[in-house]
C-alpha cells in the first residue's frame, strides 16, 4: 500500500474514536407533560440527556406504563464497548502501518460486524423494555407494547418517540468508508 492508502486507513482507524466525543444514538420523547421534549443520549460508555434530569424524567414516564427503570448499570455493554472501540482503533492503526490489504479488509469486516452486533443488541434492549411490562402499572392498555423505534418516529399513546443515530455513529460509518476506499484504491493497477 502507498502512503496515501495508509493515510486513509489511519483516518479509518481513528474515526471510531468519535464515539468517545459524541453520543452514538439519541432518543427524543415528546409528550403533553413535556412539550419541550426529552432527549436521551446513548454514549459508548454511559447514558445521559440534554439536561441533568432527563433520565429521571424518562424513568418517571416509564413507571406509569410499567416499563423497567433505565440505569446505565443495567447495561454491561456500556462497560465493555469502550474496550472494544479502543481495540478496533489499535487494530486499525496496526493494519495501516503494516499496509497489508488483507488486514484492511479484515478490519473493515470486523468493524461492520461489530456495528451490526451493536444494532441487534440495541433492538433487543428496546424490545425487552417495551414488552416486559409490570402488570401492576398504573396505566394498562390491553395488548399494547411500548417498543420505542430503533430508527425513526413512532407514536406510543400520547408520546411521540424519535430515535436517530448521533454524531458518534458517524465515526463508525467514516471508518467503514475510509477503509473501503483505502482497500479499493490500493488494488488499482498503476497507470502506465
């Protein structure tokens, strides 16, 4: 691989580091009692919100429909994911400096597989929280589940939920794009 291919791979390897600087996902919730809306941020290592009381307000609303409280400690993934991201960054840098196309391809496959596993895990948690409801909840609607959308907008009773990737997720996408570009360009024959 040429120097600029390696440079693209260095950019690819560092891109997932954006997960430490920005949230990877956001869930917005708007309801009559919260007309300004609530914004939950899911980071690679924590849960937070647009203000200090967001998580508490989410849990108050969830209590009424019987949904379990949301606490960062409940998600082992938030403890493991930072190590996975650091491992991927280091592995990507090794692939860049060694300049082996097979390592670049292996890295991008690993990054995409990690992203896919993360999305499946996210969906399973949404499903768990939205369907495993306390039968003693103050508000019960027969046959109603409260699965927030994984991506997009959904009406849940009088709540409007919106779920979108945040800037941190862009790091994974950039990692895939830059590494695929490095792999592709390094395979092109030299012009005569």
